């Protein structure tokens, strides 16, 4: 199936530009983007209208599409939502947790150190947490959690770019979660998840 120019522009802006730490607080240049994707400015504008409708960019008259940094409220609400779902998942799945799959995701993260591989690191990070949530077998819960993926990617990319050493901290925090699940210790797993999310939010609110 042929992908339209609008769809290409939408995907590129959402998954590449909006997750780029350097684009936070900047305006998107329509002509530069059109040249980069090899399309006219019409599909670019259509894509930006779609993104604005989702409140992912702000359309400013005579200036264009503005990439507003994630607000403290948005970051806090994201972490709160993750906490509710992940703690439930740990409680529900602890007796049969997907330890092997989560260990694979963590191993991948260990191989993705450095800012050049930040996106892949965050993708493996998301896989680590999503694997736990999926193990509940609750499709509605899983769909809801996966709906947070874009915001998790964006917040995570920005944090890694601006806080030296955050990758090592994430690896340690994930290890604590995994060890608790492997030991079938639900309270320790929930505490490890809380600690990880609390530290994640603290780092993100520093930016």
C-alpha cells in the first residue's frame, strides 16, 4: 500500500522531530521539512493540522508549528498513569512474571549505551515495561498502556539527552524490578517500580 505524503510527514514529525531534544521549544520549518521528505508543503500542513488537533504541536499564526516542551503537569500525569498500571501488573503477574523476556529487554539496554543510541535504548526501555503489562492478559489495560508509548519515548529521549548518567541509573532500577519479580516478591516489585518512576519524574522535572 502506497503511503501518502501526509502520512509520511505525520509519522516523521511525531516520531522523529517531536522526540528530538533539540526541537523542544522550536518552530518546525515547513519548507525544510518538505524538502527533506520530498513532498510539497500541502501534505506538511495537513500533517501539522492533524498533530495540532492531538495537541502535539501548537499552530502559531505567521510563525508555524511550535514544539512546546512537555509541561510538568503532563510529565506528572504520565508517571501517575504508568504507576497505576505497572503496579497492578506486578501484583497480577508476579507469580508468573515474564522474567526471561524482560531480561532480554534489559540485556538489550546494556548494549545501547551513549547518546547516539538513545532512541533504541528508550525503545528497549518501553519493551521492558510493556512486557510486564502484557503478561496480565488484560487487553484493555495493555492497549491503554501502549497508548502512552509516544509520550514515554519523548520524555525519555529528552531526559537521556540532558541528564548525564541517567542510562546507568535506569539499568540499576530495572535490575531491581526484575530481581523482585524473579523472587516472586510482589511488595518489593511494587516498591522498585515506585522508586523507578519517582526517580524518572524527578529527572524529567529538572529539565
